[in-house]
C-alpha cells in the first residue's frame, strides 16, 4: 500500500500556449483573455516500463496575457488557471481527483527571418507551475477503504523554440510553434489522510516538447479573435526513496516512479491592441 495508491505522486503541465501569436503584427502593447479546455492522459511506469496507474480527464480553464513590442524584440507574460475532476485508475482501486493547475510564464523573442508574408522567430522563456490535487478516498473490490491524499507540487521550467508565421490574407495570420521544455527543480509535498506524516520528494528533471497551431483574425484596428490548439509531451524521472513515518516513527518507505503525460487542448479568446 505505501508504494501504490497512497504514495503515487503525479505531475501535469498546463500546456496552454500563454502568449497567443506573440509578435504577430503588434505595435505597442497588447492584452488577451480567453477560455481553455485540455484533455490529458497521464501514466506512471515501473522500472521495466510497465504501467502502474493511469489518469484521464478534461479540465476547463481561463487564460490572460500581456505583451509589448520593443521594435525587433517582443516580451510578455501569461497566466493560466484550470480546475476540474479527473478519473484515476490503478490495480488497488479506482478513484477520482479534484485538480487545480496554475501557471505563470514569461517569454521574449525576436525575428530570425522574414520574406513576404512569412516570418520566423526564436522564442525563449521561463515559467512556474503549481498543481494542487485532492485524491479522494475510495473503496476497493472487497469493501476496504483506500485512503487518498492531498498533493501540492511546484516546479520551474525553461523553454526554447521557434515560431513560424504566415499571413493568409490581410488581417488573418497562422502561426506554428515548436518548443522544447525543461523542468527545473520539481518537488512535491503529500499530506496523507490515514495518520501518516506529510512527505516531500524531489523529482527528476526531464525534457519534453510542445507543438501548437494558432490562428488570429483581426476584427478592427484594436481587436482580434484567436484560436489555438496544441499537443504536449511531458516526462518526469523517479525520486529517491524516502522514509515514511507516523508520529515521527518510521513505518516504511515511499518513492515516486517515472511518469509520462500526453496533453492536448484548445483555447480561444479576444485580443486588444493599445498604441
């Protein structure tokens, strides 16, 4: 039990592209807001690559961003929040979790190449993410209570990528983003409901990627509508083994296995330009 359901620690990025079409025909400052919906498939694996558990679900959310054009450079910040209930499946017992995801991201970039309606940018950024989740208590096949836990985990990340943009017609622009994402100093804190002491684990840094496709349609000189869809792959390395205690007395050990997440989503909103 101590290394199965109650000690499973998971991670998930809120993979929303937080700066919709950054650098696309912007002069001065822009601000955008929108709604998001993301579907994810998470799994934990043992050392042989065999799946230990799985998590799936949809999470609705909100997005906000601001950006400023400095001439050849652009920079901005974005906030994303999503929350909902997802399904959890494991050999011990199935359950559900209440999930709350928050993200802050800072980005900057500049053009590398331009010809006619086409442009290519290099983009770099830093971000912070927090995932608060409540794994609910449940009952197994023989009627025994399987306790859940509250988890809070935080990590930083760095990204580096390119954005290609193409003007389909006056006022309409298509953008393709390709990014590598590296987690920085990920950690997780778990609070158990069965009397065990809380535990904190350092998780392994890994590199993932994100691919997104965005479309922006200008309504007038100040407003435009944008739509973005994406896929993101994430992986996180296993933690070291730590003591599991109850009232300060060792009763066993805990560790976090390797994990993988496939995340896809859709976001849409409105954008304002301020001269």
